[in-house]
């Protein structure tokens, strides 16, 4: 039985992370820029890498929930579209084409490690409506207890503005809070929260954030997002504010580094760590 209130990371006086408690449950969000290449095609070697690493974590008795972007971009590749559409109907069409391709690719690579996966598509209503939230929680708990990794995405193909979460950073924070995760990890294409994006010049990594105030938000506002996705650093900071204020610690880290998730599970420092309150 998973104890409630378990926490993954603590901080010592030398500003190093260490594993003060056992890790029981982790939610990982992978961004579009990490999963696709050439403007829309899935990066199969990268997907395979994530599947291997998450499978190893699951087999080490850590419960895993995956929030994955990439459906719209994958659909663009299938449809031959070079530029991400701005029209809602075209975005939804791309998502409808790309989501099964994304899931089948994940299924193939997880199966190589003997791990089963399940698709879960959610909207804002699944968190705001009490009955729907309870149903979603029950489904996720059943999958987790069955050693199945839920792969969650927003239901983009039918979502309208009134029921959309809007970005998968926020969706991942909602999920992490609702499944009472010990840690939320947002994987992106930079080291963590930087004073500047690499495209803007040399910046420094901010390794530790105990309070998300105006200075942190100002830095996030100044850092652009990646092409092909809906998020940016500001959506990650909003996700951190939501998660940490509800007791879930969060890390922003580079998904380009193989082994990054195993490093975090081992309690080692990587990326930017946001303290749970």
C-alpha cells in the first residue's frame, strides 16, 4: 500500500538534492519538441529511449503516469502539413490523425520492455466536475495498481475553448495533484529554468526555487517557447505554482539527456527543483 504524503526530494545545505523518503509515484510530462523532428514526424529513437527509461522506473516499484504531447505534430506529419495550423478545426483534425499514431508508437516500444500502456484523454471538465473527477481518479488508480502506465493527453480532437485545459504543462499539474504524486517532472528541450533561453545567448540555470514570486515570473515571461508546441516557460511556472501549492514538488529538466528520469528518481540534482508547500 502506498503511504500518503510521501515526498521525493529534500535539500541539504550544500544545495544538493537527496532522497529523504522513498519515491512512490511520479508524473512525467514530455513536450512536443522532444518527441518530434522535421516539423511533425515522431522521433522514434527518442520515444524508444523514454519508453525504456520509464519501464525501468516502473519495474523498480515506482508508479508512473505519463502526460505526453505530440499528437498534433504527429498528425501534421501524416497529413503533410509543414506549419502548425492556427484554425481550431485543423488543429483538431491533426490531433485526431496524430493521437493514434502517437499511442501506437508508445505501445510498440513499451511492449519491448513487457510494459502495458493505456490511453487516457481528458478535458478541463474531468477535473472541475466532481463526478467526472472521481471517475477519472478511479480509472487512473486502477491502471496504476494494475502496473499499466496511463498515457494522458488533452482530448484535442473534440475540445472547445470552454472545456480545454490549454496546454499539457497545466494538464500534468492537474493530474499530479489528483493522483497525489510525489513528484511532477516536466521534460523540455532546455536544462531547466534559465535566466535566458539558449537562443537569446548565454544564460544560467536556476537550480532551486522555494517561492515563485514576481522575479521568477518575469524570467519565465522573457523565455520563449519551442516551435511546434503550445507551452513555454511561463506555462511551466504556472504549473509549478499550482502543483507546489497543493503539496506536489516539481522539476523542470532536459529530456535530451538520457537517464535524466532515473537520476531524478535516485534523488540526484538535475534541472530546476520547485519546493512543495
